[in-house]
C-alpha cells in the first residue's frame, strides 16, 4: 500500500477497540503469569526429581524444559489473539489469523493488516508480545543463573581439592 492510499483511508480509534485491546493484553499477561510460575515450578521439580541439582546434564535439561514451556505459553497467547481476530471476522481462516497474530506478537510484522476498525490491535498485539518476551527473558535468566552458579561452584570445588 502506498503513502497516498494510507492518507485517503480515514481511521478513528473506537472505544470498543481500546476496551478489547486492554482486555486481551490483560488476559495475555494472566496467561503469561500463570505460565511463568508453572515453568519455574516444573523446572525445579524436574531438578529435584533427578536429585542431582549440580549435574550439568540435569541443569541443562531443566533449562531446555523451561524454554519449551515458555514457548508453549507464547503459543497460547498467540492463539488467544488469533482466536479474537477470527471471531471478529478479521481474516477468512483461523490459520491466517494465527499467522498474522504470530507475526504481530513477535513484532516481525507482515503485509497483512486488520480491518480498519481494529487497526489499533496490531500495535496492542505487539505490545503484549514485548511484555511477554521481556518477562520470559527474566524467567529464563533466573533458570540460567542458577545453573551457572551451580556449575561454577562445582568447578571451584574441583580445583580446590588436592590431587593424590
């Protein structure tokens, strides 16, 4: 779409659009919060289950498990947005709605656009994604930091032990 076409299409933000955007972001954050707590809980249970928290393999497996769980949470959030777009007939197929929502959520963007009555949600989808990825980064850093501290402690203990 060229600049001239964009100038001709009138657009005004509607209260309904703002209200749905706020609600969808709130639901996304709720999903994310529950998902991040579950991720931390399940990753710690995994380490406890194998009763070798200082093990390199168990630590890495815990981080990988955490990463998978984080991805599932993000996918659930994309599905939420896609479900809304499909419900409001923004796209002909659900798969197109998922594709669009995923690109917006990850802030990649696409050549697809929402109908003009819902354009503000393009920005709000990206905002929800930015918030989710920031939170996920913090959770992944928590898992990684614990793993690194344990591995460094193991290395220090090994280098301090006298060899016979």
